[in-house]
C-alpha cells in the first residue's frame, strides 16, 4: 500500500492520499487493494471523525490503468474494473464479477463503496481528472469538492462497458435520470461547472484539498455520535437497495466483458478509429 496510498491522521482527521502521481493515480490492482485497505484501516478507528480522500499530482484519478484495457482485447484474460482479479485457481480465466468477494461488493466496486460504509464522513477533493473508475470513487463521498478546471466522465462506454464500480445508484440519486443516461451513454467529458449544476459536486474551489481539510476540521469538532448519526440518517435510505444495484452492475457487465463487440470497442479506442460492430 505504501507506494499507492499515504494516510496521515492528525486532530481526528484522516487524510488519505493516492500517490501514484506519475500515472495520474490510475487504478491498477495494487491501487484498488490499497484503497480498500485504507478504508478498512479506518473502519473501526473511533479516533477518526472525518476523512479526506485526494490524489497527488495533476489528477484525482484518471480511471483504470491503460494496461487493464489492453488486456481486455485478449478474449481469455479480458476484464473490466476487476481485470487483475483473476485468481490462479481459475485456470487463467477471468473471475466472474458477480462473485461477492468483498462483502456486498466485488473488488472493483469495493474501492468506491467502502467510503460510503465508513461511519466517519468522507470528503473527496479532486483536481485535473476524475474519469471512469475515478469518477465512481469520487461519487462514493459524502461531500465532494473540485478545482474549477477538473474534468469528469462516466467513461466506461468508450471501452464497450457499463459503469460497474459501485456508485451508479448515487449518480442516479443526485442528478436527473436523463442527464446520467446521456453522460453514461456518450462517455463525454464534462467540466466542474456542469458537474456542479447536475449535483455531482458540493462546491467548486481553487484549492479543494485545503477546503476539504478545513471542512473536516469543522466536522471533527462536532459531537462524533451526532456526526456518525447524520451520515447514517442520509446514507441508509439512499443505500437501501444498493446491494441489488451492485449485483445488477456485475450481472450486466459479466457477459459484456470479453465479447467480440467489447473487444472491438477497446481496439477501436486504442487505435483511434471508429468501431465496426457487426
């Protein structure tokens, strides 16, 4: 975890920072495992009253590592958010995403879902890019700040996939149904002002990390029991049917990954050409 995530805890605030700056904090297997481990390490830490999650360098998180998509072109080992998760006992074949390997989620979903499971409020602070899986992790927060020039995308369709990393139900709750569908079906990039207008952002700020830490400081000074209660009060109704949504994400994705159409989508994207679907 030490080469992917740093955690600093001070004055009841945990600052979790993705530190793979040279890769714009892209999600490879190690980053997924590190995010899950970071969340789990804070799960029962009663001393932590607020959490800030940010990405070091030019981007919050640019989505899945490109090597994941290149492997999707291989019909044997291809996979989505959980590309790296194929276990040795599967004979080299991709593990089905519908397998619940991390509680109610699979491994990729857990990277975003765990932040909603934590009792302490989680504030995301984004700059640069929050694309694909990075956007889904960002949507796992209770409060979301971003720099004015931050770019977002529900990008999975560009790779012939459905968004499947655990927070589609949050997107559908904070924004209008037609807006979420348009963004998911086109995969287009949109910037912070539009994200704010749709409800994906809490606030646009020139220094999102500093703003997040200041908000965390304010929250950490309040009654911890009340703070935890407020998060549960608003999250629990929203997440009531989330288990079904998590399963549906995986059930829809499993037959798509590795199909001829999905491999064509990947190859077209990598080669910069229009896709040819028969």
